C-alpha cells in the first residue's frame, strides 16, 4: 500500500516538476534544488523497494 502511494506521489511530483518548471525557477534555486533532491531520493527508495518486493518474491 505504501509503495503504491509513494509511486503515485512520485508521478505527481515528476509531472508537476515538468509543468511548473518556470514557476520553480522564479521561486529560486533553493526550491528547485529541494524538489530535485526529493525526487531523486524518492526514485532511489522506490527502486530499492521494487527490487526487494519483486526480486526476492
């Protein structure tokens, strides 16, 4: 259940990042960097979770 929610959150944030890229640049580099780091951390977590869930089943 948590994996599904995190996957949905990742997709929403990734799409929002693409759609509102200009707005984030206006907000400054700190907001842009924070969102990018969060997306990278979430992608790493989801990748590891998928390996453990589907790889060892």
